[in-house]
C-alpha cells in the first residue's frame, strides 16, 4: 500500500477506494500543472496587470500591511502553485523575504532557484535553525516573512496529528509573539 493511500486512510478513515483514487489523481494532476507552470512564470509576471491569471481576494489587507509598514508573518501550505502566491506579494509591493527549503533533486534545485529569484521574489532565506538569526534581522529591518508551514522538518516539537506525533514548526507563532507580528494566512486555489 502506498504512503499516499495510507495517509489518506489515516486522515479520512471511512473512505472508499474510488474516492481515494480520485484524491490521488487530483494530487498528481495538481503537481503536474504546478511543474508545467514554472515554464510560464515569466509570462505570469509580465502579463499580470493585463491578464487575470491570478485573482487576489483581500487586496485591502495587503494595502493595510503596506500602509502600516509593520512586518507580518505570511503562512500557507503547499495547496497549489506557491510561487504564484509569492509572486502576488511581490507584484503588490510587499516588502518580504521567503523561507526556502531546497528540493531534494539537486538537478532541479538550481533551475527552481533561478526562476524564483528572477520572477517571484528576490529575497530568500534557506530554511533551518542556523538561519533564524537572518530571519530575525529581516523582521527588525521591516521585512515580512513568508513561510510554508507544511514542509518536512526534523526539529520542532512533536505535536499530535491524526493521533501520531509529527514534528511541527512553531517558528511563525514564536516570531509573532516575540516581535508583535500579525499572522496572515494566504493560500492559492486552482479554479
């Protein structure tokens, strides 16, 4: 039994094989589309003002963040093309730095990093304990932080997730408490 199927059964318990297959097919479809969209990041960036590739709900909140000039902690998970979320922050002139966890494939990582830096966000900090000082420095300089909270981590407390202990990042909450930053959820949904 695949890890994916096993995890779906843990999370959704009484689910039939057809529903599981549908969820898995949707997952692979989303991953395939996201990978294909990397080819078009320059077009998405260049044409964003002319073509409505991404509809942003809640622009008033981004305007308020810019107006207040106070850093916030943007947090999300890998629900769709996260590069397009970050691109929208850049297009809307949000001063932020994104936490980056390199992909495991060392052939793809340089390509992905190049595309991110060129079309998505100029400011990245690699994820890890060692770089917490850099994150704090950026907050003190007035930068907001964008973090994906569902990335695999090997540190952090083990918090029950579907009755199993799972390492969970507490960085967003710690930063919010220590530096008085608001926590701002963001997500992207493919339509």
